[in-house]
């Protein structure tokens, strides 16, 4: 996840204190739910350059300003980690079983999907306090993703077979779309016109027209379609297939799968570099991150990280 509202030199200084790579941003941060850590990968070299403690079971993570925000599921909290010192800061109490965590495009807000409460907690990054909790109709929300303009939020309800649509200004749900079974990852095109949602138990990807708030089409994906990441230029969408150990590549002009890339076992959530050249895929059962060359649609290599990596953010 990029932070375009911060000057580049501030990003570099705040990210790392290692003298040899102090200005080598960006880095990929990988939440390892099995080892309670975040692995730090220098995307220039694809080497792990450090690890940070991140609670008992870190899953979703986002970055805003000087902090990484990571959901700590067993502690029902959002753990803050200082990017400069790489040490834990304060934690924020949330509801039961927080999962996906996302920053708004301007970095002002953090959204955390709270599974067992069927709600989304909203944190104001100015004082790092929960300012609202948005109830959703769907059961067990896992991801709550902001549209590129920050005005709309889409929430995937794992057990409801539905996608909840939130008006962020009013903090209220305005619509619900029935889609395939066990919806998981969500990704928007850069212009916000469409969103792509993976439905894990249906092995399908649903394309949402945001203007009409309707399903535009859907296509068959790999087994256990899960994570969703969009290329910065909007030309491609990447879907991780947990059961196939692969990533599907969708051409957004035709909405057809044009390539399938083998990766590690149980690929989960992913992130792409700001230049769109490399995709980083968390492989939950391989304890690794696969790096995909997005121009050639091939796997470059695997990087060993902590136990059961769940997600990646790049900053």
C-alpha cells in the first residue's frame, strides 16, 4: 500500500535506520500469524532485512505516517509498530477477532474488519483512537477496503455470501450484493469504476460496477480464490488461489484470465510494488513469499519468512 501524500525523503528516513539501505524504500512488510512477527523485505534486493514483534497472531496490516497498524486476533486489538525503531507502540482495543486492516487513500483513517462483531472499526490516525464502529449485514467480515476516492468502502462477509457497501461519509451501509460463497479479497481499479472480489468457496471472481452498485460479470477462477491485488495502471488484477498454489492474472479489458503463475502453498494476501513490476504473495503453508515478475508473469523466487504468512503491505 503506497503513501503518496508523504514526501519521498520522509518515507525513506522513517522506514529504516540501517545505514546501507536507509534510502532504499520501498519495503514489503509480511505479517506472520504463526510466529507473531512481521518480516521486512527490501524489494530492491528481495532480502529479508529484519523482523519485528507483532503480537500473538498478526494478520491484516496497513501503514499510515510513522506507524504500521496490524490486527492481533487473539488479543482483539490493533497493534501499532513504530516504523523507525521497529518496536511495538500502543495497542488499540477492538472487537472480537479483527482481520483485514486498510488505510484510507489520504492516510487519515484506518479500517479494521471485526469478524465476530459483524462490524468495521474506524480509527482516526491523528490520535489513534476508535471513532466509530460500522455495523454490517453480512456475517464475519474479513476485508473492509476503501475506494480510491475514499468515499465508499466494500466489506466482504465470509459467511454471508455477500458484499456490503458502506457510504463512508455517513458511516452507514447503503447496499448489499449477493455474490458467491465465502467472499474474501477485494480490489478496486485505480479510477474506482470497478471492484474485483474473490469468492473462495465458489472458485470465482466477481466484477462489481461501482456506479450502479451491481455485479457486472463473474468469471471462474482457480480453486479457493482468495486474495486480490490490482496493478497500479489498472490493466491487470491478480487473484491468489489457495487450493491450486497459484496466482491468476486477469486482463481488465476483457475480464479474462490470461495467465496462471505457480507460487507457494496456500497463497493468501498479496501486494504489488508502486511501479507495478513485482507482486509479493504470502504463502501460508510454505512459510514464504513468492515474488512474481508481472511483465513476464513468472515466479522469480521464494523468500523464506516467518510461520504462516497471512498478508503483505508495501511502503
